[in-house]
C-alpha cells in the first residue's frame, strides 16, 4: 500500500507543479513506474477504459487492487454519485444494500440476514473453528441464545444477527476501532483495530492532506475531519464463493491545502461475515485529464485469513480475481453514469 500512496502523492505534486497542464505525461509515468501498467493499459485508461490490476503484497493475508479510468465530468459529480448509497444495488455483485439512519435503529437492518448455509455453519461454530467470521463473544452468544433443536432456527439466527449488528455499530460510534473486537473464528485471533493500523502504517510518505484523513480513519470518533461527511450502510455482496454481509463507514472529504483541492472517498469496513477481516477502499479524483475531466483512481486494501496452503491459495485466487473484475466493471459503470 505504501507504493500506492506514494504514487498518489507523486501524482498530486507533479500535477500541481505544472499548473494543471493539459498533458498525460506525469499520469502515464505514475501508472507505469508505480503501478506497473503496460503502455497498452495506460492507453486504454486515457481512452476512457477501466483497468484494474492486482498489486503484489508482502504477505498472503494482504490483498491490494488498483483501478483507474478517465472520466469526462467534474470530480464533484463522482462524489455525489458515490454518496448515493442506493445506486450500489445496481453494481455487479451486489445483492442488497441499505443506508443506516442517524441514530441507527434495528429497523435499518431489515433484510440483513445470513443464508441457510451459514445458519448450518453457525450451528457448528466454536471458538477457533467457525466458517462465519465472528468475534469470540458473538460465537458464544449464537451457541447459547439459539434453540438449535428447533426444526427451522433461521428466524432466530437472523433476529440475533440484526441485534448484534446494531450493537456493534453503536459500540463503534462510541469507541471507534477498538470496539470492533477480535475475530476468533480461526485458530489465530485477529484484532481488527490493529489490522487497520497495520494497513495504514505502510503509508509513510503523504501529502499534507492525507495525515488528517488517516488519523480520522484510525482515531474516529475522537479525531475530526473538517469539510467531510460520512454515512453508515450495510450490504450483501457475492465475491464468487459465498454471499457476504458487510457493514461499512463511508467518508467523503474535499481537503484543500498547499497543492489544491482533492476529492477523496474512503470506505472502511466495520464487519464482514466472510473473507475480509479488515478492508479499506480509497478513491481519488485527480484532475485534469487532457479533455478537462479527471482520473478516478481507486485502491482497495484488505486483510484476510486462511489464504495459505493449497485450499487457501485457491480461495485467495478466486477472491482476488473477483475483486479485480468487479472493480473494473464498477469503474466502467461509474464512467457511463457520469458521462450521460
């Protein structure tokens, strides 16, 4: 992720220094030297095609995906579109999505429920061995609070899942990342707050506007981010193996500093029932393109468990390939909507 952030810094500084000149030279250099794109891929981006690429990570548990396209529109149009949570339902892989009200209420989680296969897995869940991603206290709660002798425990399971989701979000609003708990579904515990810190600690060289954003992502709700807005929402998505429930915190910020205004959208995963223990998506609107539009550059970083060994390698390949293809399709769809 350091390389990606450094690349973004380099791109911003160069574009500012040349006074937003109408040239793609610095952008092409960024794509080629920092991301490793081929000349043909760079040409596709400049022609308005979406290109997504898997970025090599230092360990199997980390996955980084880069995507970019050029859009003939104002950056503010993308911010407005990204803030429309309901439109996510039309994107590839999305099965359900819902904005959470302020303050959150149990009614916000209507439709938030696991599939029958996950209900069967929850029946067998125990500490250190569960196919559904859960903190220790939730594993114990599912074991004790559900009448597993009932012929159809689905309604009980989903009622409890909604209650847990609401309580988890309320705890995050008060206590931030520390309240997200520790996953204990695998042998090795995974503390979510430390994974976020590790993910962002790889970013060592930042422009003046980024430390404020990263501090907000790490220290919320204690830290503030002037000029920003945020929303919580849940979604049900399919990465190709199992449907996954996620709860997200989306932040939109326009930060003006020495090097001019940059629009950023950050999506911070607070919970996922499968795959990603920690996930953070960052989208940058970098003007200008040769035709006066902007480059939409997205970086997806995540931490996952169980991605080693023969089975884990297969899971990793499928999940990563689906993430890459989904990002490419999403960028293309965003471009189409903004250029109507």
